[in-house]
């Protein structure tokens, strides 16, 4: 595997893991679970990063991105639920209620849609960059020592003047600057 493809895989995995981790940690805090400690957040993001790096060897479709996002959200939710301290000393949430499951699936679907749009845009740029346009091919094949055609002198056409016409609200500042003494 080339270093360019490794860098691309790693950068895609970093974006995926960061987005999934931020959405899960934010949702955990907003749902009353309290702030996720940095160490727990980092462990979750690194776990998602490792799995995302393994599966992203090529462009993924919307179903694959959705499945990966739902899986990442589930893993991160379980990790944050078990390792993050609960605000106010309450007991952990336990199994999610149907409403919590619906919120997780909705957020995962929106995140997957957004990530898939980015994935499509990235792969489109890669395909466009890898396929030179016909005009660029033409410019590349033209010899560098090509003689330029002799130019003609450029003549200035007569511009019609509108003598005596002034546009309303126009400021006329012709002439040298006035003295301010």
C-alpha cells in the first residue's frame, strides 16, 4: 500500500472517528449523562478510528456508512455509559428507553448522511484529479518552443461621448485637486 493511500485512509478514518465521538459525547452530555472525561472520549475515538481505518480501503456507499455510523454510535454509547461518571451521582441509565434508541438512530442517520456526502465529494475530487481534462492534455503535448504568431497593433475604437449629459447624483471630480489653505 502506498503512503498516499495510507494517508488518505487515515485522514478519512480520523474524520469519521472524530465526528462520531463528538456527536456521541455531546449527546451523552445533553441527555443528562454528564461530561465525558477526556480519557474515556479518547479511548472511544481511538477504538472507532482503528475500526474505521480497517474498513475504509475504498469508497463506501450510503448503506455501509450508515451501518458503520450506527455501530460506532452504539459502541461509543455503551463505553460512555459504563465509564463516564453520571452527573449528580445517579445510577447509570441502564438499557436505553425506546426514545433514546430513536434519538440515537436519528442522529446516526443524519451523521451518516453528512459523512457520506463528504465521502462522495472526496472521491469525486480524486477521480477528477486523476483524470486530466482533454484541454490539459492538449496543453501538455504542445512543444515549449512553439513560435508565437506576430501580433497586430491594437487600435482603440472610437467611444461615443455624450456631451452635456450628466447622470443625476453623479459627482464630477475632474481637474487638479483644490488648495485647502
